[in-house]
C-alpha cells in the first residue's frame, strides 16, 4: 500500500512539474512573438510528457533502470539538439538554448520524483520557472552591474568558499570569545543580506519609488539612506514626502532584519524579541502607509548605494568590528554583568546593530540569559534609531522634520519600553 501511495505521489509531482514548466514556456512564447520557433513551440503537453518519461524510466526493473534513465536522457538531449540545429541552420543571429536546457532538466526532474526526491524536484521546478519568468529583470540586473561589482562579488564568494571550510571552528583569545569560523560566517550572512538589498535596487532602479528604494536600501545601510534622503529633501522641496517615506522605511527595516538574524542563530532570543519588534514593525508600516498617501511624487533617482556590500573591504571592516564587539561583550558581561552589556549595546548602537545582535545571539547559544540579551539588542535598536533621527533632523528639509519625528521617535520608544518588558 505504501508503495502504491509513493508511486501516486511521484506521478502527481512529475505531472505537476511538467505542467508548470510547460505553461511558462507556452506563455513565454506568446510574450516573445517573432522570435525563432524551435523548442519554444513546445508547451504543456511536450514538457509534461518529458517529465513523465523521466518518471517512467525509474520504474523499469532494477537491472534496466539505470540504462533506461541514461537512454531517456540522451534521447531527450538529442531531440533538443536536433530541434536547435534545424531552427538555427542558416541563421547568423545568435539564438538562445534556454528551452533546450529546460527540456533536459524537465526529464531529470521527472526522474528525481521517481527516485523518491519529490520535494527537491518540486522546489527545483519552482526555481526554474522563476528564472524563466523573470528573464527581463534578470537581464536588466546583469547589465546594471559594473565590472567592479562583479569582480568584488566573485572575490568575496571565492574567498569565502575557500577560507570558511579551513577556518578553525573553536574559540581563541581572551575569555575564549573569538571563533574565526563563526566570525566569517556572520560576515557572509550580513554581506548576503546587504547584497540582497543592493541587488533589489539594481533590479528595480532607484526611480521605482523612494519608499521601495528606502526599504531595500535599509538592507544595505539605513544610515546612508537617511543621510542621502535628508539631503535630497533639502535640495528638492517637491520630494519631501517621498524622502521622508524612504527614511522611515530604511530605518524601519532594521527591526525585522534583527529578528531574522536571531531566528537563524538563537531562536530562544527571537521569541523574546518577537512582540516588541512586531509592534514596532506594525507601527512603522502604518506610518509608512500614511506617508505614502501623503507623497505626491513617488519616483526619483535618489539613493544609490556607493559600495557593494560584498566588497572585501566592507566585509573585512564589518568582520573586525564584529570581532571587537564580541570580545567586549564577553569582557563586560564577565566584569560588570548585565549593566556592562547594556552600556556596550548603547555604544554599539551608535553606529550599528548587526554586530551586537549577532554577538549576543552567539552568547545566548553559549548560555547567556535570553532576556538579558533581548534587552541589549532592543537598547541598541533604540539608540541606533535615535541617532538616525538626529541625522535626519540635522540634514533634512524643515518640512519633513515632524514626519521623521512621528515615524522614528515612537519606534525608538516602543523598542525601549520593550527592553523593560521582555
């Protein structure tokens, strides 16, 4: 009975994968009318049959199954190549091979379902369809990256892949506080989050609305967004509303980002932070909606990140700062207890909340009281929000200062009250 149920699930999964990919290919064919017709003419039926062929090949008797899968794969690849050759024969223009590659992948995904890997196959199919659907956006993103962006990102990834596995995963230094593997892992995590925002701005463009730009820019540097948008509001009075929205969104994204980091590292700490951060995020979202309705002009080429978050210089700088905060956190906790940790959180919050968030999360894993760690993180968030509010008041146009106060001051107060109630 279990065998029949598993086979039924595999059959449904393979059929669904073929239908999903085939539907996208047919839709893509209609959207790109006029391009050469080779495998793009294939649609729901073709891709569904190919996926089912991969599944059926795995149901052959055991001695024949590897041969059946191999021959089916070769046959599918042969069909793809023959179709491509027939279509491009005599053409000088370059014709892509995306559909041919996807056809072969569809056979492999069908075979994976038959081998029992239903979830990986289904997730892979969704990723394939996403890449196909967002073709134009992805091309725009690749063209928007400068040679320096690509070089810096590749350098960071190569060094991380090479260095991270060989770094010692044990504690060194005073108070046994410095773990080289953990430090670089945290650097990679923060750099990845920053690059997500950086890529989002590159994908959408900074002119798609200052609210979205601020939201994505907050993943890169909310401080930089605050300064940039504040100056923009002073130089362009007609953009005061959108600039205030961008600052509010950039500063507000810090709170869910902090929660996300703690969920990954210390779920117990995330539980303590959940309610205060949820309340702060809800308030920021509601106030941002109010500002969005007030803004008359939502588009402008405003904030553009000045540095790639995956630049080695940026990553090494954060790594050094994080290591220092980790060392100081262990020292003050040992020498001065909770009062010392709160003082350090306040000082750290003057420039950054990620380092104190990551360091206290690691300390919770090692035994630090989660309540005390949550208080330290919320204090850092409060200080950091007040610092950015002060920057906005100093550099922004007079017309948006009340909006900045209305957005950021209550956020800081909610975070501070949360620190006393967790």
